[in-house]
C-alpha cells in the first residue's frame, strides 16, 4: 500500500540531496494526553461563535507565537482528544507560520499531504508559495493530530520500524499470513505506545481541528491550500463546515467516493502510466539502461523489483535492497519528473554494476530514513493509523486475491505491490470513523480542484470526480507529469491559484494549463 500524497516532498529532497551526494521493541510511554484543557490563555474577542458545546475554550485559546528561525514563528495549540467527548482530555497541535510581509488579509492554512505529512516542515521552505501570497497571508503549516511535532502516533522503535519497512513477504498463503501477523503486531504496538489518541486520528477529527485553529487564529472563514491527502482533508472540512469555508484550493485531488480497493487499483494504474512516460523519456536520451523498446524497458524494471525478493541487491553499506525497498526506490521518483534522472542513475548501477546503493538511497528518502537507521518523522506510523481510522479495504482473503489479480493485470510493472490492501489494517484496535460530513459540501463557496493529467499518486480522474462531487467544485487541469501542480508547474496554474486566494475570483471551470 503506497502513500498517495507524500506530495512532491520526497522528489524535491531527491533532487536536492542526491545531486550533492551520491525487533519489535516498544517506544516507551504513550504520548501525554492532558486530563483537561490546561494553562491555555484566552484571546481577546476570540472567535468562539459556532464552537461545539463544551469546546468553546479551544476555539477561544490565545496562541503564543515565538520566533523559530529567521522569518518563522511557532506555536502550540491545544485540541480535544475526542470531538465527541469534551471531557476526554486534550492533545497538542504544532504550528509554524510565515507572517505576512505586507497588508495581512488573513491566515492561509496549508497541508502537504500524506496522511502523515508535516505542515510544520512544509512551510519551512517559503519559496513554495508565491510572493503575493506571502505578502497578504500568514501562511500557517500545522502537523495534524498524530503527526510529527503534534501529539504523535508511536509504534516501534527505529530498528523495529526499519525491519517492518524492508522485510518481504511472499505472495503465498504462508507469506500473506506472516504479513498479517506482522501488521497485527504493528497495530498492537501502536495501541500500547500511543494510547487513546490512536482511536481519534481520523480525517474528520483533523478537519474539526482545522475549524478550531481557524477560531484561534481569529479568522471568520478558513482559507486553505491542501495537496494530495490534504485535498481529502479540505473536502472533509467543507463538508463539515460549508458556512465557514472560505477560499479552498485542493491540488492533486483524491476522489472521496472511492473504496480503498478502488484507490489501490487506480493508483497502480497511475504509477504504470507514469513509469511508461519515464521509460519513454529515458530511452530518448543516452546511456539508458532499459534498451530501446518501452514495453521491454518496463518489463526490465518489473523483473528487477521482483527478483529482489529471492535475490536482494547488495550495497556497500551491507544493507540489501529487498523487493519492498526496490519498489519504494522506483516509486519515489515518479512524484516529479525532475527526479527521473536519479532513477536512471540508480538503474544503471543495478544493471551494469550489480549494486543498489543509489536505489537504497531513494528508498530511504521515501521512508524518511537517515543513514544511521533513525527516521526523520513518524510519517509511516501516522499514514497507517489515519488510513485505518478512515476506512477499511476488503479483508476476505479470497476476494483480496481476486482484487490483486485485477490490479496486476491493469498495472503489470509494479501492480503486485498495490494488492492485498485489506491486510494493512488487520485486527486494528479501533473501528473506522462513521462519516459525518456532506461530500457535496452544499452551501460552500467555489472550491478550486486541480488535477495533473499524468499524476501517478492521485490520478487525474480523481480531480474530475472530486470537482463533480463538490456542489461548487471548479476543475483546473495541468497538462503534465508528476504529483500536484501549484509550485511546480507553470504561471497559468500559479495565477489561477493566487488570484483566487487573494481576490476570491475563481478560475473558469475547465481551465486547462
């Protein structure tokens, strides 16, 4: 099960870092959950109107911003552990903002995707946002509940996590049963080390946090820019609070009407299409290790990934590239065509030298793993916990086998790695949340939905579907490769997004850039 929505962050890291330098132990006590809303100051004239009964103090809290690097300010907000039980205690939500450099018109919340992506880290690069946005908005990144510097989901220590992310399980009855056991043990560790927060990390709860943050920031409406999974978060917010939705831009959209199995199938097809574009581009250049026939080149990648299970690829570090890691190393470069050359470099090393140092490096970038075996984030923990809190795929093994066969037929190169999604929440300690929002978001103002025509992680058809599902959806199309569009495409997209966010003028529905 791939993480749709790591946005373009992994690819951007690949482009920057690779160019410059080519167990099951518990984590300790669960994260602290306050027994009440403690030591939270009240803002003057706080925006508590519309706050659910019992949650007024969260909406009215005064955020204490402190300098946290040049041009940045950080704060910590209190949020309720449960939005259905105000007495259950509170958790922390980490915030980082780029203060408006000119005449401020409000706050712009941003989410980079995931689920599990850090908004705090995301706003650390102001160049992602146009100068006009930085002038007029406080651009506010936040780590959703369970993520990063907010009260986090915790499961294994680094060694246990490393094994979990790298070990292969054969697609045999015995191998699949072993994989189920591993996922079951992972969920048990998450429950033991996270505590009751694990049952409250669903997307609807995170969307309710966003409305609370809107109130604490002093804004009457929520202005929001969300990428990939962040589009699901934004659409959920609009469905819960259409009357408080301001200017929402959803880039790299998810189709909120799909089942988990439909997501797996269509995403596998998206990566197959992106890989075909990559192989075509590789073969048009020099020193491509994939021959001169596209189908044969795709088959060579498929064979390399599959052979890494019985014959892991050696590296100079002593770590082997397993099938799972080989898949991650290929997949991460599909998020941005600027990273294709790094995949070519890694494949040359595998096919011509028989080693996988560069491929392993790419896999580690995807998994946020450091060279020393530690991890930069808890993105894997949060990804699984939030997905399992939102929905479940088919869990009947016979039906899973049929679904997996359909996926492999539709996406033969890497499709096998997308199958058996139902295993990923085996015996999860908490049931999925019941849907409480209107998918159409009736009553919301125009919501701009952006799709990229050959996006691997969030296929273009999802943007079409989300724009159609939303009663006020406005579809904008970027004709190109890679995941998402704003900040990595062209001035047509930038102008459409920024004109809407700054002036409230939605682009023409169907605009193609």
